[in-house]
């Protein structure tokens, strides 16, 4: 069984009780915990079990290389003393996440598969499984906070800004958010989480964090896409903004907007300035390069917008937006354009805005929603 930890040892000195989601569940409430075999989800399950919840561990078998993760999740569940169920989601994961990942690269985009997985698998298929098991909530090891506001559950950034994962959760719907719990959202640091794992004596306490996309453990994204979509490796020209050929490439999947290194054609711009990837023309197999100033973008267009805030007035609202997960948010005005689409006008130009990435919109710490970045509105 799990080790009992006194509550005052769990909460760090500067943590707010309202940030600790597991405290909100009544004793005996059935909570399914998405267990990945890592430290974070293991600690989330242990905390909920300690609080007296009826915890059930659930793990998705997503791809052939994930057997070790499933076994680690089982070992953690056994240590805590909770039942553990494994669901085979490989077919749905392959179609909804891996195929989408490959097709996005084929279109000249830079995808965010973790956000797609949360949207379609964890908070889609797995959430339905949790409901079928009679769970009153589904908890995950994500670093984000679910805060109850005047109109219901709100999604907020994690207390530990260096670990915040709210960017990858932007597509979470209001209905899903009402059912979700994030026990680690109020934790001060990953060191505190690892300390809890050690105190609970979890067998994964020293397991390193994953640094790559789960289905590409070797980090060779281009290699996987080439295997799934051979046409993505078709060679083509590297051209400047005037269409002059500067060199050749071995597939647009090797490039992303804003990239400077690895162009491998030995050319520079005027005054010996470095050249950057400005855009990828998948149809014509072109990599278009130019000076950094040509990357400047004041308007960002979003598709498949998921909105968690109040109704947006016609003139728009002041927000901040993250255009990549590791970049700081930028001041902007957001307006809804039409059904499922929005436009963001930045206060200052951004450089290297890549189609396929997520544009996630914040009001302070709260996630208002977001969408997938596109270079322009598609023709209709």
C-alpha cells in the first residue's frame, strides 16, 4: 500500500490550497487517473489515493514501442494499491495522432502532436472510458490548474511556470474541463513532485522525463514521416523571395518556418546577412528563404478555434498569445472571424510564426482558448 504523508508535508510553504485539485474530491469519490508510467501521473494517483478517493489507474496502449510505459504504470498502481486497467487505443492513436502528424508535415506545417493527443485521445477516447467505469472525474499528471470561476471550471497556467503545460491543453472543451482534474497544478516545482514520488516509494521515482514525442523516441521526426509518407522526401528547390534558385533540398519535412541552421547551400543574403526559412510551398516543393525582417508577422490566423472565455465582442479583446510552447506570450487583440476561425493582431511583430503550431490565448493566467496557426484563411 501507499505511504501516508502528512498533508503539511505535501503543500509547499507558498502553495495555495485552492491550487491543489485533489483536495476538492470527496472521500470515496471514484477518480480515474491516466497513468503513463511516468513520475507525474504516478504522484497524481498516489495523492488522490491518500485523500481517500476510490482511485482507478487507466493506461492507454498507444503504439508497439510503449510496452515499458504500460509495465511501469502497472508497477506504480501495484505499489499504491489501486486497480489498473489497460485500454488498447493503438488504432485510434495511429489514425488521429500519428497520421495527422505525418500529413501536417506533408502540407509544409510544423505539428504539435501532444496537443492533438490530448484533444482526441486522452480527453476523447480515454475520458469516455473513464465515464463508462463509473468515474466522477479523470485526473492526469499535466502541469495546469483547473480553477472554479463564476461560470464554471476554468483552465489556468500551472503554479510552476517552468513546467506549465496549459499550451498543450488549449483544445480542451468546457464539458471536458468540468470532468478533468490536474493534481499537480499547484505544485511549486518538479523537485517537489519527485520528492513526493520518493516518499511514496514509487518505483518510477528516479525515472527521467521524456524529452521526445512518445512515438518518436529517437527524435527522428523526418525519418518517421518519410516512412509513412514517402512523397514527403521529394527533392525540390530552395529559392529566395524573387523565386531565384539558391540550392536544393531533400524534402520540405526537414524544414520549419524561422529555421536558420541546416540550410546547407552556402549562400547568404545582402551584406552577408543570414537567411531564414520564410515559408514552405508543399505543392511546388519549394523552401522559400530570406532575411529575418521578412519573417515579421503582425497578424496570425487560427483555425479550429476552441473558446473557453466569454463571448468575444466584434471589436475584439486584449489578450496575450503563445505561438510556440517554449516562447513567452505576446500582447495582442483577438477577434473571431467566422465559425471556428479567429485572427490575432499582435502589438509587435513576431518572427517565425509556423503554420501547424498552436496559437494559445491567455488572459493573465487563464487560458481563454486557441487554435491551429495557418498562413492565411483557406479558400471556401
